[in-house]
C-alpha cells in the first residue's frame, strides 16, 4: 500500500477533532504506568500459581477442565513480560519449571518416551502435562525465546545452555522442508500429521527465537554461523513460500494438501514484529500494503465495539454454516456478520500499527507515522472499554467474544456467572502494546511514548492447595487410581467424583455409540488396531473406571450403600467400559463387579445385576 493510499483511508475513517495532527508531534501514549501496573498485578494475583511458578490461562472459567491449564506459549510470553517489568524471579520460576519438564518429558510412557519437546499445555496447579499433550514447535520456540532473553538480560548461563538445547532439537529432531520447520516431531495417530504441516506462525516464533540467540555475546563462532544459517532458511521460506507476492497475503502455511490460504491475523502481526517492517521492505514486502490488507480483512465491529477478528469474512461464514448444533461454543454468532473480537489478537494488532508508525517516522513521513499511532490509540481505547468490569482499573480482558477462531481452532472458554473468564495472554499483549515493547525482539518502539514502569512490590499472593486435578479424563482417572493405590480413600473418592462430573456426558454418548456399532466389549488379542478401537471410547472407559474406583473405595470403608450405588451406575450406563491394565491387557469394570463383589458378597451386592448378567451370560444389553 502506498503512503497516499494509507493517508486517504485513515482520513476517511476520521480522527478525533481534539487530536489534530501535527508534523513532528511527540510519541503517542498507549498506556499509563498505573494501568500497566494494574494489569500486571492482576496477572500475578489472579493467574500465578506459586507452587509451580506457572500462570493459569483462564483461572476463573467455569470449565474446570480448562481452569487449571497453563498454555506453554503463554508461559513464554508472560515470562518475557516479567523480564520487561523487572520481575526476574517470576521469569526464572517459569524457566525453571519448563527446563525440568523438558528433562523429564522423554521419560513419559507411550509415544512420548524418548522424545524431547514441551507439551502445549501443563496443569499449573499440579505440574503435570495438561489437557493438550501435543508437542508443537511454536510454543517450544516461545519457551526458548524466554530462556534466551533471560540469558541476555541477566547473563544467565544456565538459561543460555537450555535455550541452545531447544534450538538444537528444533533444528535437528523436527522435520524441515524448503527451509521451514514442521509443527512437531510426532504425528497425531487420530488426527493431523504434524511432521508434515508447516505453520507460518510456528516459523515466525522460531525465527524470533533464533534472532534472540544471535544477540547473545556468549555464542561461539560456529554456533553463531549455524544459527544464522538456520534463520536464513526459515526466512527464505517465509518470504518466498508463505508470502504470496501476487496478492500481498500471508498463507497460514503448507500441508500435504498444498498451501493453507485461510487468512490468519497473527501471520501478519507476528511478521511485522519478528521480521520488522524495515527488513520486510528490504525483501520486497511492502509493510504498508501488508497492514492495509490486514485492516480490510480483520477489523470488525461486534456488539457495537471495534476490534479485530482472528480470520476474515470467508472463514467466519464457513464456520457459521458448518458448526455442529450440539457444540454452541464452536459456533460463530448469527449477528454482526458472524464476526468475533479476539482480544489477544487486538494487542498484537495495536503493536503492529505501532511498528509501522516507527517505520514511517524513520522514513521521514511523520504525518503517516502519526496516523498509524492514532489508529493504535483508538484501538487501545476500544480494548480498554471492553475490559472485564468485575476487576478494577481495567486490569483484565477476555480472550475473545463467542465463536471458534478458525474451523479447526480455539474458542474462548466457558464464562462464569459473572461473565467471560480472565485471559492471561490478552492481558499480556495489552501491556506489551501499551508499553510499545516488541516481545519478539525486546526492543522499544520509538514512536510509542515510553512508560517507566516496574512490577508492583505489594502484590497479594494466595497459596493454592487444590484437592482435585482437572484436565483430560485420562489424567483425572489416573489420579484417582493413584490415590486408591496408596490407600488415600477420601482423595480417590473426590477425584473420581470430579472426573465423573466432568466427563459423564461424553461417556454416555460413547456408550450409545459403542452399543450401536459393536454391541459388546471389544475382544483384545494384542493387535494394535483392536487397542486403538477400544481406546477410541476414551470417556466411556474412564468414567466406567471412576465409578468402579468409587465403589471399591466405599466398599473398603464399609459404606456398602454408596458402593452399591456406584457399581449400579456401571451396570446401568457404562456396561461396555474397558480399562487398560499396564501389564498388557484390558479388563471390564462390569466383569470385575460381577466376580469380585456380586459373587463374593451377595448380601450387599446381590441385587445389582439382572439375572442374565449375574449368571455370566453377558449380552451387551444395557439393563434398565
């Protein structure tokens, strides 16, 4: 986009009469010191978990499976903000957790064994791998970027060594194609082939990580040359494959089916930050045109508020027209042309306009710089007007308004009784945008008025001691088994009850599905396909196991009434559940109830089963 076109479009949108444009005007403030401190205070007081050092992404979501989760990417971003705020202790706390998780991850069983890389999510309160155990390069690059920035900012040799380990792993253990790194080292056996998908966003994160390593004065010459060569390959892919020079658009990446042309805001905002408008221009990519395209594709008005969507109109319409009726959170709204406001992305977008303003200013176009900054200021004001009213001083922000970001993407978690959940990453990006600090490079954007701010010293920290782990059905059930195994019956009971509460609706759906498709427990002879099929009924198996755990725990306490009621739930609703034994076979809770309780203790459990089941003639029919 030419400067003249940018000027005409911005003038057509109108600027406040109270803010006349002046050539050579001072930098524009996008946040006050008090406001930045208020947001940071909220992030620590509401999101930080002292016992692990991690920050929960959505601590007040009513979806408890999500409320304990800590996104890996968000830990990297939060750690970078902590460094910017001078809060090195909390930045080191995140780094130390991630380093330990990196070292112990390859010891995990299954496909994970022997494979390095951090999971996409961790449980912030228990320190275990979280609800999404996939290993993606992008979040790992953010973890590496945090370590490299910590090393450069605080001369931390341990952080530099680990950052180099992460970089070596990405460069050598993750597949590459045409210079780009794949999304991960492992394919999902039931989903995407991550080792053959090349994400623009992931490669931009990797590029920023490599660039931060190259800023280290401690690198040896050979290390510096290797890292620079790897970055050149990544950027060659970004400039010549991910970027379409005919249309001026960034692709989301490539996959076995070809180029993924779904529009994604962060491919633009992260390109502006990681590469920077000056280097983009040097490679023949016009940063003005890039932002004009983003403006036309992503800016929206939803519920009378101005903001940005994660994708464009075509993808919003597609999601609305194909969403499943039974999944309301995944739908796009019928109003406002099916658009949503993505508050994390809004912070990124504000920062991108500030980057462009700095570029215009250094190019000797102060009028254009001022217009870019005015746009950034108006969007920052719009973001603050949408802050969560239950928290003081505009200190908290939602992740997004209702709807899936993409057809295969994330949506804002379930609200609580007071409204949307507080989002860690939305708050982090609001502070970065307000301070004019680019987290990718750590540089201060000169066109944004610098704010002198540090982490508050009087934050109120609450120690958390949760009784129950929330997450996947598998990890919740495993936690209940572990408590039962060590004889902690109260813990086994509350953990099993929590898993049942969270996952029973999914389990009942899978019971009906299995009854219709198979009609009986699946025989297992050791074949991998049989095992895969049994595991495909995951929630049914886990909830059936949890009701068995409840019955067994109550029986050991002598509470036969509650034990019988727990076993009866298996009989009535989860009769086709099958549980994997680590020794290498599956067993059925219904069979165990029949042989271990009904047959041995008919006085307490004799009335549990219909006669045909008690006699051992299991037909697969669900008793009434």
